[in-house]
């Protein structure tokens, strides 16, 4: 599967979640390629820190930030990996459009804040555009940096998503917890970080399981867009 973690909004957790999903899937024995599609190179820095610490599994990572290059390179690399995960950078860029064009799926992180919900509207339009140019694109969204517990902001943000035909919100949500940046800074997932934050680990596990399950279901439904 080729999946883009993308949003037109910066700071929503694309790089943090891309790293966490990639490490989580690699730890589950999958062959993962992480593509850093952002000039800021956050994901590459995370993976360099992971390599410095000698941590296994090693996660393959490349950086492609320009126009057509990601699309062509990802197509070339994809058959060699089970999963290709693209961190598509933080604005409506050619790289984001190229990533939406080449991927099977897109995961849009959003925080329980009005600006992030508005950015979902921009993403919905980009997803529509990509779907007109190609067959099928599964669009999912994940609430990140959520408030702990069942806060009204979390509920309102998920509710606001229903205004758009896509993306579809995951059941799983990721709460704002220090463990996520602390782990990512070392290129680790929260399950590799000590002391262990059990709730962060549960949230990661839930999203790392739900995403491929949704992709599989979508593929078995003939990649139909509902
Ligand atoms: N679940 C989380 N809990 C706490 N901090 C988070 C979480 N997800 C992301 N962050 C922090 O929020 C900031 C933005 O995240 P980042 O992954 O860099 O976003 P993006 O790639 O979308 O710009 C970073 O400082 C990151 O460490
Ligand atoms: Mg980033």
C-alpha cells in the first residue's frame, strides 16, 4: 500500500504520525519505505537519529520534495516494499498533489481546533481533484493532539468532519502526550520509549491497526469510494 500522510495545514502531526506508523509497521515485520516529501526533512532527521542509536528494525527513508520526482520515484520503489508511507509536507504543494496522485490512500491528521477542521475542507477539495484524475483514493482522517477523555472539542471536531463527504474519520484517536514528540525525536515509536506511556502505546496500536484494516476492506470492496 502507498499512503500519504498529508494536510494543507502545518503542525497537525504529519511527520510525527508518519514516523510512528512506519516504525510500528516495521516492528510488526513489514517492509516499509518512509518518504520524506517535506523540505524541512523532519522524518529524515527522525530516521537519522534512529540509525545513530543502532535501533532495529532499520526503517528505509528517502527524501523527495520536488514536483514529479516523488511520483516517479515512489512508483519505481513501491513494488519493492509492502508499505510506502509519504510525509507530504505542510501546504498545498506540487509534492502533496503528486503524493495524492500516486498513493492508494491518504491519512489527514487534524487537531480538535477550528483551523484544522477548515483545512479538512481544503483537503477534501484536493482529494476530489485527485479522484477525477485517477481511479480510487481512500481518504481517512485521524484526530491528533486530541484532548484526553471525551472532551467537547474532540466531539465537535469529529462532528464537523461529517460536513465533508471525505475523508472518513478513524475510530482511533491520538491524544496530545509528550511521549509522541519525545519518542519521535529519537526516531522511536512510543512503544520503544522508556518509561513506557501505556496510553500513548494503546493509541498508536489502535491507529496502526485500523489504517491497514480500512485499506484492506476498501481494496476487497473493489476500491469503491462511498
Ligand atoms: N500526539 C501528539 N502529542 C503531543 N505532541 C505532538 C503530537 N503530535 C505531534 N506533536 C507535536 O506537534 C508539533 C507538530 O507536529 P509535526 O509532526 O511536526 O506536524 P507536521 O508534520 O504536520 O507539521 C511537533 O512539535 C510535534 O512534536
Ligand atoms: Mg512535518
